[in-house]
């Protein structure tokens, strides 16, 4: 029996994301971190600071994917309700984690800052969850089952991934080749690209045009596969398609 490859979903939490006040980069950070581990992000959702909506999204995603990463809503303010929502989703209680509250109390003492009830909220962890270290600001994230709950601040979320990485089951790395054709138009290559996609279903093919100006435009043709031999064949064929249009083909190779 072939074991299925691990997959991931990202759940972005916060009214500020939906209103446009805050621009998200956590999805990009998480997906970029997971790609070299062979864990593709297959879905992302954005939900407001409403407990029932967070619970519903967490339960739907954790049942569908190997791992779920949530960002946002674990700070000290009244609208930071993610920890409570995670506990509700898993049907467990939540309370101050003794090791976390001791660590935070010492951290604030060293800074000469009062460890207020609001700040103590950041020590609340769903029962049974394991801690995800936060080397940036101290207040940790946590892992509940296959759900990793991270801070919303991008620098903190990215730092937390370093503690999560060793816990993950990795998969086959997806390699990528990009064939760039300056001056190429999608309509020129639509038919041969579609034929190649049918011929090589094990290789994922995509077409991504860019347009800055009349003199700076073209198409990126991207091939992705875990099979490097098949990827090379596909890349050669893409180059042929581009050259058949009278355009020079530039090849870029990378993992992810």
C-alpha cells in the first residue's frame, strides 16, 4: 500500500485581514517553508474573529489535511480568541500552562513590566496541547493534534516554524522548472500546452503571463513534479513550444 503524501492547509484569522487593514504574508511564509519538506499547501481560508467560524474552519481543515497552520488571535486583547476556539474545536478545556506562565512572568520581570491579567492570557493553552517555542517575543504557540497555532505577527510566526519543522512527516520534494518567454502571448501556446498537459498528467503545468509595458511582457511556463526525469522531459518540450513561436526560451530551475 502506497502511503499518501502529507498535505497542509493554512487558516488565517482576523478581522483586520478581511477589512484590508493588514496585508497577509504568513501564507507565503508557511508555504515556502513547507515546500522543501515535500508538504504542499492545498487550501487556505480567512475567517473573522468569530469563535464559531474559527471552530468550523479548524474542524473542516484538520479532517481533510495532514497538517493545519493557524495564524493570529493568540495575543493579550479581548478579540484574541483563537486559543479558546481551538480548545472548543477539540472538545477540551483551556487554562494557564504553568511552565508558560512562569516563563512569561520572569520575562516581564526582567523587562520591568507588570505581568497583567491581559498578558497572562497568552499563557492559556488548550489541555493536552504541546508548546511551540517563540524565540522572538516569548509568548508561545501550541500544537493540538495536527493543528499548529501560530502568532499573527509575521516575524514571530516564521520563527515558530523552526520548532515545528522537526515534528512534521515530510514528503517527496516537488521540483520546479520555469521557462520564460519574453514577448510570448498565452494565446500562442494554449493549444500545444494543453496537449502536453494531457500527454504528461504526472507533471503539473501552468501558464503565468506578465505585462509591465509593451516592451516588457511575456509568459512564464511552469512545470512541477516529484519525478526529476519526467520534469526534464517536460521542460525540454516547453522550450520547444516557446521556440516554435519564434521566441527565445530562458530556463530557470528551483525546488518548491
